[in-house]
């Protein structure tokens, strides 16, 4: 797939894909006549990056995570620590969102009652 096709399919700007290459998150993208040709493993890597970002990882942390997988004796332990720490953060964020939703539902119920009493 060409960069525009990947961009459209994954809803990610082409400039972002090029930036991921710059910072080392996407490596060895094949080129044909200077045009990027993304392979399935490249698409999988982009989906991985998107998932990690959605989980709250910064690009710097994702770069570190990837590097740990390549050349570190202790890489798996450090990667696991990173994942567990981010999981805790994500769980806390979810709890905060749930608390906020509960409060909003409470306020909605109050206003529904006020509106229905005016009729």
C-alpha cells in the first residue's frame, strides 16, 4: 500500500507516518522508485503504535518500548513494567471517567424531573 492509502485506511495523516519513520518507530519501509510501499507488518506496527498511544503512552515511551525489544538483556522485564504501570494509569483514568459519568447522569435525572414538572 502507498502512504496515501495507509493514511486513508487508518485515518492517520501521511505526515504522521513520515514522522514515525523519522523517530525510528517505522523502519525499513520498502520503497519503489522512491515511493513508500507499506507491507502488512508495517500496517501492524502502525496499529500497535496507535494502540499504545490510545493507552496513554507518549511517542517517546513507545520508542523506548520498541528499543527495549531489540537490544536489551533486560528488555522484556522493562517492557512488562512499562505496560503494568500504564495499565494502572489507564484504570485510574477509566475510574475517573466513570465517576464523571455517574455525576452527569445524576444531573440529567435532576433536570429531566424539573422539565417534566413544568409540563
